[in-house]
């Protein structure tokens, strides 16, 4: 638990820093927009010169107050930490700017860093509040992909941003949001791969105990029956991280060289010990 908490805090801090740098150094320096609460904060910046460090914190605090009941206790705590960290980093990196002669560079790299930052925070189990909370709610109750739900809500903010920026900048913002969505989707799905393993063996109890004690994952024992032999047999089913697969197969072979093992790709896993969308 301590190792996981440390990992989550590092992901939140790193994600918040990358997000803030992407907004200040690439997005704001090119006078582009953003989605969600950050996009609303940029509208306030361009229209009234209000610092995003303060406006994002206030707007996110309001949304957390309204939407905390749709998140788990852990996710709510992580979200509060992320919101505070983002606001602090936005203030610390406020003077950072990457000025290029090609605005498309800012568009792509701004979207990349924002998407990477949000992805790392979501990977920890938290959110960046704002429309991310709405996207998580949509995923939880409507089974909509989190990244694309976020893109939908962000586009609404981009439409509003037309009041403070020309159409060209708004269209470039859409490109930035798309890049960010793809990067975030890769981070959430690609850096959190899982494998489901089905095992038929003559030593099911020993293998289940090994997986529980040495791999740290619980097994489900299913009742099976061989079609040819007509004999009842136990079938083990376990979901593990991709990095644990090689070790698991080696240990299965150690107990039963003739074990029948089938490995399946898994896209979403909801439950204790895994990244959950709650």
C-alpha cells in the first residue's frame, strides 16, 4: 500500500507539472485555447488578464464540491491533490514560454504535454477535476470512453472561446485537443496493460497459492469438465499485469510442465488492485 501510494503521488506531481508546462510554455505563449476548466481559465486570462493559477483552482474547487459524490473517496482525495498541484505549478511556470515561428509546433506539443499530464494523473486514480469529472461520470454510467467524453466536453469550451480568439486559433485548439486525447488514451490504456490467464492443471491448488503469494493476485477457480475424458477439473482464472506474465508462466511450468495455459488481452479491468474508473 505504501509503495502504491508513493507511486500515485509521484504520478500526480509529475502529471501536474507536465500539464502546467504544456499550458504555459506552449498553449498560452501561442495564444491558443484549451478545453475544460483550463479553457475557461484561458478565456478569463485573454479577456480580463486573470491568472489561470487562481481561476483554475477556484473553478475546479466548485466542480469538486458539486461532483465529489460521483467519485470514490480515494479518487476524490487524489483529485484535490492534483488540483492544488496544478494551480501551484501553473503559478511557478507562469513566465515559461516557447515561442516558435510555426504555431503548429505549439499546437502539437501543447496538446501532447497536456494529454500526457492528464493521462498520468488519471493513471494514478485521480482526475484533474473540471470536465474530467464529467468524463469519468459518463464513463461510469454510460460506458463511454473517458478520453472521447473529455474531448466532447472540451469542444464545447472551445466554441465558447470563439468570443476571445479568432476562428483560426480555435481550429488549432481543436487539433491540440485531439492530439492530447490520443496521448492521454495511450497513457491510460497503453501504460496500464493487463492480461487474463486461464490455467488448466493437475496442481490447481499449488498454482493458485503461488499466484496469490508470489504474484500478489487472487485466482478464481471455475468448475470444468473435459469433453473427451469426461472428468471434472478445476480451471484457474486470474488477471495480472503484463509485466507479471513471464514470471507467472515460469512458475506455472515449475509446478506443472503439462499445464494448459491461455493468455488473453484485457482492455478494461474494474476492481481492487487495478486502475478503476469510479
